[in-house]
C-alpha cells in the first residue's frame, strides 16, 4: 500500500512565472510592445513597460493595478526609479493571462497585417500597411491608383475603373466609392476607403481601413486569386 501523503485539499501549487521568460519576451517582440521582462530571485517575472501601447489609461501604478484587477490578472504594479510602470507576475497563469489580455490584440493585428502584406507581395502589388490596436490600414500609393485597379482585379472586378479618368481627382474619388462597395461585399460589413490625389511631393494614394476580421477576409480572397489576375488595362 502506498503510504505517501497527498495534498488534503487536492490542490496543485501554482507554477512559477520565471520558466515562461522566453514565451513572454517573444510575445512582447511580436506585439511590438516595448518592454523588458526579467526574472526575479523568487521565480517571478517583472515587466518594465516603456510602450505607449499599455492598456491602462494613465502611466501610474494605480491605473495599472486597477486594470490588472478588472482583467483578473494576479499581478501587481509599481513604479521604478525611472518613473516607468513595472508589472510583477508571480505565476505562469498570470503570465499567460497578461499575454492574452495585454498583448493579444496587438499580436492579432500584427499577424493579420503581415499575412495581408504577404498576400499582396505574392501578386506584386505595391503597398504599405499600418496598424493600431484594432484597425489595419492598407495604403496603395502609386500614380493613377493603378494598384487599386489591380486589387479590384484580384477581387474579381477587373473592369471596376471603366469610364473613369484616374488622372483627375473626380475619377479617383469615384473609384474609391466603387472599391468601397466591392470591399464591403468581401468583408461583409462597411470598410473605410479614402482616395487622396497626389502632388509634387507625394504619389496618388488610396487608403483602406479595416478591422482585423475584415482584413482576414480580404487576405483570404487575395490569397485565393489566381496568378495573373492583376493584368488589367490601365486607365488614363
């Protein structure tokens, strides 16, 4: 008979935070969240936050502690000598929760933005991608909005610019209206689109603002488009 004593309460001690240092550091990097994670002598992890992406309203320990409490993260916040907020995570569960809540939105948006950029790159479309916590901006900058016409072709509308003079502001704005309808159909909800005629120091550009979910649907359609779909007639 095994006489080894068992935990009378049937509980399992919480796992320490320190073994998750690499996981946390990688998540901070992938989220572009500027902070430094270091282990402590008691196997906790401290996160010194430098990023403006911190989800608490003010850069004070009181605001950070309030945010931690509201999000049920078993951690504490303090202020270091440099007046930066320092989060102390004592358990592995607290680390996982911090990653999910504080970094999760940024991880999702950066991952989705990278996938969208890769899909466009595969079809040779010039583009720029910018992100905020919940919005991905796709910027198509080139003369006469030719990349916008190519995007329309990838989405199954190669003649979207027919009848438009894309050398003039009126034609660009009309194209923006048309592709907004097209993108709304792809994404299943309204997508923001703005056309900006260029000047001596800047190219024409069209900016598409989408949520993460909308950007994922757009990426899927672009990825599924056949090679050569962007070979469309240029409009003057």
